[in-house]
């Protein structure tokens, strides 16, 4: 399986990426568990918005310094009735933006739009 191809501008750090270009496969009849559940967990993708320090070096801000996290998961975890949940959160995990969908291409497009908006306008949120 291939990971979903993503356009990510500079100034972002990938914490982990398990977002694959794969369709959910239902398990046995009457079972809500996905056959390919390992592609549909709560921890699929995490991206951090980085900043430049005074020395011109990139860093991931601490919670107190204005950390921004973009997080993607499948909820409920491994469930055939689940959906993707994409959020932008601050360092305290307050949700600033949210998008839910079963369509991975819609999630991909939203993610890329959000990344570009944050990149071109840091005060977008």
C-alpha cells in the first residue's frame, strides 16, 4: 500500500504518518470491525507547525509558546462505521478547526488547504 501523497509546505514537522491511500474493507457479515483495521486507527497522522527562533533555526514550539498540531485519526478506531477526523489543535488540545469525512480524498484536500493557509497566513486561525 502507498501512503497518501501530500503537499506539505515548508515549516512543518511530521510526527508520524500512517495515512494510506486505501479503502476500508468490512470484516465478516454483521461485524463492525474492519478487515484492514491497521490502516484505520485513531493515530494516522500528526503534523506540527514549526517556528524560527532568533538564531534562524526551526523548532516545534512548546505548549506555552503557541504549539499548533494537525492531527488525523479514524473514529471509532477500526470501526466499519467510522470516519476520518482531522483537527487543528493548540498545545492544550483545544480544537481550533475540525473536519470529519469517510472520503480520504476530501480529507487530503482539506489538510492541504489548511497547511497552505497556515503557511501563508500564520494568523489564519
